[in-house]
C-alpha cells in the first residue's frame, strides 16, 4: 500500500481524501496558499505546507507541487478534481520523478482531454458519438458547411474544454458566424488552445454518466450511473444515483458502453464516462479522467469507497470487487450547496459564516470544509458543501432531501439551499420526468420566501433586546 500521499487540492475534496488516507493507514500531506491557512484540510492532514501568498499560483504549479512531494517523502499525489487533476503535464512530471499519480496515465489524460481525439477513440471502439466534425475545424466556412449537413442546432466546442466552458449553441448560420470567434477566444483564454470542433446539438437530453474503475491488471468495472440532468448553464446542481428515468435494459446497455470505452483507452483508476440520452438513443459526450464531485452518491447506493479504491489501484493492487459483486440499493441525491444568491442571477456570496449547523439523521451525509467562523475566500469555486441523502425509494429520498435541507443552518452568506427545496417540490421532479432543460424552463422556481425557523427568530429578538439595553 502507499505510505504517504500529497493532496494537490483544497476544500472538501482534500478533506475527503484525507479521511480515506486515514482509514487506509496512509499519511496525508496538505498544501495551502495564504487564503487557506485556516482551511479544514490544513487542520486535518498529518502534515501541511504553505505554497505562498498568491491564492491560485501554488495550486496550479505542477513543478512546485511535485518538488514538494519529493522533499517531504511522499510516494504519491492525489489531484482531487479541478486545478491540475486533468493536466497531462502534471501526471507526466509525476511519472518522471517516480511519484505515483493517483489517476490514469498522462497519455490517457491527454487523449481524453482532447475532445476530438476522444471522439475518434470512441468511434473506433464502437461507442456511439454525436454526428459532427471528424477533427478540429479549420475555419468558420467549414463549420457552416458541416452544420448544414448535420442540421441545426449545432454546438461549437473547445477541443480542450471542460467544466461547461468553451461551449456555444448555434441555431442558425448567422449565430454560428457570431459564436465561432467567441468560442475560439474563450478556448484560448481558458485552455491555451484555439482548437474547436462541431457536433450536432442534442436538444433537451438527459445527462447520464457512469462511474468506472479500472486497475493495472486489466480489470474494468462500472458502478452504475448518475443522472446529472438538473443543471444550469452546463453546471450541475443536483445529482441522482441511479437515474430514476432509465429502464433496466438502458441501464445495462449504458454500463456496458462505459466499460467498453474505458477498456478501449486502457483506463486505470477512477473515471467517469458521460453520455447524452434522448429517447433510446445514447451518445458519448466525454470522459472525465478524475474523481467526480458527485462520486458520493455512487458510494451511497453501492457501499463502495471510491477514493479508497483509488488508493488501492495506485498501489498496484487489483480491484477489490468484481462486476458481478456490484449491486445498488435505493436512491441517493447530492445537492451542491453553493455560496450564491439564486434571486440575484446566482451571483457569488462569499464571506464569513456566522453560524453553521450540519444536517444529520438516517441516510444523510455532508462533505464540506466549512465551519462556524470560517471565511469563504472569493478566489475559488462557490460550492461550500455537498449534502447527500439516501433512501430506499424515490419518494423517500425526496422527502429525506427536503428534511435535510430544512435541517441545515448556514448563516452569513446566501446559498442555493432554498432553491433546491423548490425543485424537490416540483411535480415534474417528483414524477422523475426531467432533462437538461428543467431549470431554464422553470424560472418560477426563483419565487420563494426564506422560511425562518422559530429558533432563528428568537435569536434575532434576543440580539435586538441586547443591543437596545446596551449589553
């Protein structure tokens, strides 16, 4: 087994990895920049090292992180998600310095990060892909010709893109002319590459992804699917496992496709294969070569610790489970509680948390790095915690989600919690009838009032009396 792991990340995912290391008997090393000096991952790791004053530079410095791992006697690095997690140069540098990268090889990360190369690999493996360009586009004229062939609407996408960035939908030739240079500009700024490709836009699909695990002994399994259709501007809000919208036949087919995709590229470690589903048609979208934010709900329905499995695979051990041993039970939901104001176009709401009370009870899990008194820095992603609920039936998991969201107390900032309550109460969601258009088609979900718990009212009154009395 591994002896010492440097965690090249921050926040809740760093805490999650630290916990897995502790249970596996592996020492953990945290890194931090100045705004994270009092971060929970810094407090919980066995060792912690500063990367300097700049909020981001240290987290994005492959050479500096690998050098620190070598200096501190680490035999592995876990990248988490975001930051350098899908940077092939980072993985390659680990390989060169004899540090185990807890993820797939640098070549797989590179090939799957190049969206056109990923499409080519899937096409060769017999995994269905959306109609579109065979490679990168040379110019807007080529894009216009191809769009006429596959039919509008189409999507212009950054070849090196991800996270919902560098994507534009075009419904007409005029829109395509306008959006083409914008995507190139976005791609260049965000990913350092001006390469883009075109594919047919699948209108209002369901977004289904499959969790896979592969070891260095040639074994690949899937842990069933997650439904990520509840999203806003390509950013996931609520994730569900398994999808309440799939038939058993669809579930079996998509799981097999994901395994075929992973085997085709020699995938090792944890990853996710993402698909778009419309009717009975399934199309490969992309492969995420890292642990996903929403791995929690797969763990909830299967009982398999995905991060611990990552550590085992990285240590050269075979998978601890076979496909025939993997079963799922019940349903799980994950709510990304973001520090955002839904009533103000989801603007970030960073600041000091004056009071935080975590929900609990049966079937409730919280992954977070916040605490009362913690100041959420404005330099990073707005997600401040992940609330996960599990129950045996779809109706029960919705009820549990409502209760857990109501249990949570998070003051000092605005969050998306009340907005998620509105989604859970919507008849279409209750009927498990939704796709990626759910959020934009229901703007009325913003029309809610903040429900005040009696204890909160009492505290406010007591504070007012205290202030008036001059205490």
